[in-house]
């Protein structure tokens, strides 16, 4: 199977980018504005993150781990 040189030489980086995007898309606000939050000293309210797509989060983290392993193995 032919794999273009750009993809072959940067496979770990590509996996890390795709995994990072999946993690970012999987985390969002609480549905309907409900959820935990904390307040800073000046009264500003910060909401906690909420996992909206658990499967996407798991796949994204797995791709990031595989991407780092591939990057390490490319060095040797």
C-alpha cells in the first residue's frame, strides 16, 4: 500500500492533531445551563467542563497516546 511521504514522515503529528481536535469537540458546557461552577474573588463565575461526547473523548485521548508513541518510534 502506497503512503505519501508527507503522511508517513508526520504520522505521529497528524494523529496528535486529530486526537486534540476530538478532545476539544467532546468537551462543552453543561446542558441547559445547569451544572457546577466556582466563583473567583472578584465575583466572576467559572463553569466546570462537561463531557458532551464520551466516545469522542476516549478516541481522541487514544489517538494522542498513539501519536506520541509513533513520534518516539520514528526517532529510532
